[in-house]
């Protein structure tokens, strides 16, 4: 890949929006008046423009053209993470098309138009004009998005003062495909970002919920499985069906698609509740197998109007008992719907505890809220989990490019953050791992004797003398995890009794 450095030029406000979206996006992804003019405004929709070091001045001027108080910024992009065919490139001679991104070293190029979006991890560093501006931006970003690498925010005034260098004619010969002399020669691509934002939110909250145990880890693996057909869990499959835009295979898929179309279209919970109740009461778009939701709507309206006489514990106990008596698992869609009328914030939804909720219920609640609230509303303590931002961004971008014709391929993705119950919380004979387990149990505030037991395995004879035991060969001491008890107590500690959301970074630091 190219040794030449390539830069994305924008202003700090647009850059914040990229990190809020968890992707490098173009203007179609911006809402309302959030987009502030930069070079993307003069380029076709559906593309991200990156510039060579010799061609920064025009883009820097455009980045602050809408408001002189804006701060321009330069983000270095790591092209080695990307692969793309039929790449559009420009210089002062015109617009060209290369068969591959790998060929950009062979020609003098001012800028490359990459298919949007790009993963947030493609940003190697962010460069500001002076140390004061870079320091301020670093503080803002770490407060909003969590920690960043030490040398992520830099300052380099020379880049901001560099004038455009003339392009030579070398390299531009007949083997390049000339697509035209102006940008109108490129067909714009319409991108619907909503599902990617939803999928990013679901991945983030679902990862958070893997703290609950082995089943949650298993469900998480089903959620991220690239085979978007039926999974072992029909309710998770229905949620994933909507997020990925897959074909509905049954009435449950259709039902969840209808619910998520409503919940994801509005930001205000009051409007969401109103639209859901109208759809349920008038049976609009509801498949026949789920028309009984109109009966549930009566109770939900009472909750909205504060005329429901029982408490919430009783409400869910009755709901679960009623539907589970009809068919195992049939309460779950109605439980998720009810949560929309019970909790209007992600944080309070994740901390809502009920003794009849199963581990599967908690996982589905997190996935459901993640889908209709989206990645931009993911709580900071979750989105700042070490490595999660980059990994989720990669998954979001991959989803969008699969839906828009695989115009860009991500050839090197970040590793997935570890799942506690897969990698760390397991039986072990390793002394260091045993120490970590003990420290983890202490951090959670549990009694070690309730969740860990110690088993001594000997191969040969041993002699007991008073308080001493003499072994003929080294014995093995195994720390054994009482999984069921730990999973139950984790839910108590991190949901029912939690004042704040679970901090993954503190726990992951224990197991380093």
C-alpha cells in the first residue's frame, strides 16, 4: 500500500459527528443542520474525499467557510485497512478511474474519492494547527468518547500553511481510464445509514450484556454471525432481520419489523409510545398471529395515563405467566414492547431488574434498545470500552457496504473485545488466572465462597502429619467456578443493586 500520506480534511464539529456516528460518513448521514460545509459538499454523495499532502489548502478553506469560528482539522487515513476497485481519483488534469486502490502509487494524484462510509479506526491521528486547539479537542473527545491513544491528537502548523503544489504530467498516460473532466461523471450513491446506526447500537449494548453469563455470550455470537438467516434464537433472529434488511421469513419477523420501523423513526419516547399504541389498537401492519397485542395495548395505555393499579413487578409477573402458559418463549415480544412504556432511557432499561426475567430476556432488552436508540445514544461508559468503538465501527461499515454493492472492502479489521465468560471466567489451574478470578470476585463485591471452590488433585500418595500434608509429586490446585450462582449474583450486582452501569474497562484491566 502507498507510502504517501492521505488526509481527510474537515472541521472539528463534523469530526465529532463522525465519532458520534462511529463511522466516517458523508453529508447524507448528517441530520438537520448538523453538517457544516467542508470539501464533501463539493463532491458526489456516497463518497469520502481524501487529499494528498500537496493538496490541502482548498479543503482547509472549505472546512471553515461556513463559520470563521470553526477549527479546521486534518485526519490522517490509513489506506492499508481498505481495498476498493474502480477508484475515482483527481488531479489538475481531470478525473480518472483506477482499477484498484493499490495502484495509486503509480500516478500523481491530488485526491481519492473512496466509497462511503469508512471505519472510524481508519483515522490514524488527528492534526490541529496549534497545541491549544489540539489539547482542547482531546479533552472534549475523551470526555465524550473515552480514552484515545497517546499520540492520536497532534498539532502541525506547517500542514495548515502549505500551498498547493503543481502536479506534473508524469504518470498520466493512456493506461488510465479517463471517466471525465468533472465530478458530474460520477454517479451519486444513496446510502441509508439508519440500519447501520441501529446495528451499531445493538452490538454495543449486546456486548455490554455479555457480562451476564455464558448464554449471553452465545447469543452475542449469533448476533454477529454473518449468516443472516435463521439463528437458534427466533427472537434474536427477528431483531437481526430488521437490522440487516433481510427478508422476513415468518410472522415474528414481520411483527418485529413493524415495531422497529415505528420505534426507530422517532427520537421522543412519547411519540414512540403514541404511534405504537395506535398501530396495536387499530391493528395496522400487525400480522394475524400477533393481533392479540391489541389487548396488551389496553394495559400499556393505562401505564402511559398512570391509571394502572398494580406495580411494575406485578405487571411483568402477570405478563410472563400469561404468555408462557400459552407457549414457552411467547412472552418475549410483549416484554420488550412493554419496556418501551416502562423505561425511556437506555441506562434505566439496562438496570431494570425483575426476578422473573431470564438471562435471555436481559440480552434481548439490550439488543432491542440498541436497535431503536442507535449507536449515537449508546452511554459513554459502554462506547468507551477498550477496543469496542473500533470493532463496532468495522461491523457497521461492513454491513453498509454489503448493502450498497461491496464497493469497498475492509481488509484488516480490529479484534473483538474479549467476552468475560468465554476468555477469563472459567475453571483454571493457572495461579495468575486464579488470582485474577479472586480479584474480579472481590471487585464485584461477592463472597468468594459463593462462586469459587478449590479442588486439589494429586497423582500419587500423600502423607498427613498433624497440620501438614506431604505430597510425593506436585499436586494441581484448580479454581472451579460455580457458573449458575455467579451468573445469578452478577445480575443482582450489576442490574438490581447497581447505582451505575458496569465498567468493563476496570474489569478488563484485572485480567490483563
